[in-house]
C-alpha cells in the first residue's frame, strides 16, 4: 500500500495504491481503477504513467522518496497487472 500527495498543474492530487487498484482524489473529483483495468504502465525517471481504456494517470517521480523507491514501486505495480498488460508495459529507469 502506498499513498502520496503530489502537485500537478498547481493542484494537489492524493493517490492510494492497494491490492484492489489505483485510487485518486483532488478537489471536487475522485477516481479509481482496479488493477485488471490498467492496460499498461510506462515508468521512466520522470514518473509512472498508468494507461487505462479512457486515458492515463501519471504519478511524478517527486511522489517517491528516491529513485530506488520509484523503481521498487514500478516493479511492484507491473507485477499486479494482467499478463497481457505486463507484456505491453515499459520500465526504463
């Protein structure tokens, strides 16, 4: 389980990652995607993008303590995806 608050485009975004999936909240909106709903992830030094059928959710590297935490999270998140999604995912850290 990981939770973090990051600022994107001047707005605070709260993230929670758990066994069920990805959950997010910001002023006046919340969203949630179960792990099977993630089509793929792309992880780079800039952060992690979760691509879903209706768009994408980005977690910047600033949400993580350091590069190793980002790498560990990316690997763990990838492991939670379906086999097809794992094969389409890209981790370049």
